[in-house]
């Protein structure tokens, strides 16, 4: 014979007691159809009227007291509420696709917390265990893919950095070429002396930072050289496509010819060269042999 546990009118738990004992308490008026009872094989509390084995006793008690027989309990089960942690975990996991997996780390943590807090469906359950599991799985996948995302992203970032450095170098040489033209305009249209060209145009440049290439050795004062064959010549007698300023490791006031040009390009295989007409180009190594050095 089954045993039962019950909740009394004082909201305290009693039992286990036998089926016969419960019948006697019903007849004594100590229990009614709404009393909460749980059989030893049950996981949930139910009203006494939900147990068929006590229906006859409850009916007899109702008849003896003149009250109508109790109706079966129709109390609907309280639906489980979905945990906010579970939903947040899933959302952060999905956002990992757009954040290279960064938000997935938080999604994984919140998903595990939601799974721990989730209860079986029923009264007081937090629910959302399925969503929490999905959040954990999605977040874990994106975390595993983070190295792949990094491998795809780093080359693109490196290429963008080199492009930015090349643009900076082009701007520098344009400003240096402009400063040379300003100097020439103030000195009978003559190019500055090759041996002191940096000193000659320094005041027209405005800042010595223009003499520096951000991709070069930061310890040098200047990362460009001047074509020595142009020193002191009249600008109108020099072919416009003649090399004027180019990248070099010679330092301040460096001048000369092709031998002064850097041997290895600083900007993704390109050399930056400024010409006598003030134009600046990015050239491949195969194009250097075609440069004009003689005025």
C-alpha cells in the first residue's frame, strides 16, 4: 500500500502516512479536496481530489456534510519562463559572427549560468534550458573559429597598414618637392645645393616630421635623398621627369644617384619617387631601371 506526504493547514509538511490514515483524516475533516498531497512515487504536489483512490471517501464526506462533491482540480500548470540569461547567451553567441568571436566568450559564460539555473518545467522553474544549450553551442563554435578569423583578418590589417604608410610617404615627398619649388622661386629659380638640401628647404617644409618615413628607422633624422645632379641648376633647364627626391637610408642632407636609393622597398614592393616637376609616383623594382637621373 502506498504512502503519502501532505501539507497541513499550518503549511508544514507531514508524513509519510498510509492511505488508510489519509481516509480517516478526510472523514475527520482534517483534510479536504484542496489539501496538497504527494504520493511517494510522485515528483509534484497535487490536490487530494486528483487522487482517484480518495474520490469515494471525499464524496462520502461531502454527502455527510451536505456539501456538493468536490470537483477535480482544474488549476492550469504555470508555464516555465524563459531565462533572460539563456536568451542573452544565444544573442551574444550569434553576434560572435560579427565580432570575430569576442562576444561569444561572454555568451558561453552566460549560457552555462543559465543551464545551471534552469529547472524542470513546473512551478517556479526558470526554464530556457534549450535556449541556454543553444547559446553555449553557438558561442563555443565561434570561440573555436576565433583563430581562423584572426588568420583571415591579420593579413588584411597588415596590407592596410602598408597602404597607409605608402600614402604617408607620398605625402611627405610631395611636401618636400613643394618646398624645393618654393626655395627655387626665392633663389633665382635654382634648385638647392645638393650637399645641404635639407637645411636649405627646412624652413619651407614647416616641420622636420616631413623628412621622416614612418616605415623607416626612427633613429634617422631624414629618410630621403636628393638627386645630386640637380644641385644648383636652373629649374627651367631640367627635364620634368628627372628624379629629384627618393627614399634613402643616407640620413640628413643625403644626396647622390641610384646608389643612394634603398635596396628593399618599404611599402609592399613599391618605391616612392618625386620628380623635378613636383609629381610623385610609387614604382615597382622593375621600373627603377627606366628612371631618368641626368637633367
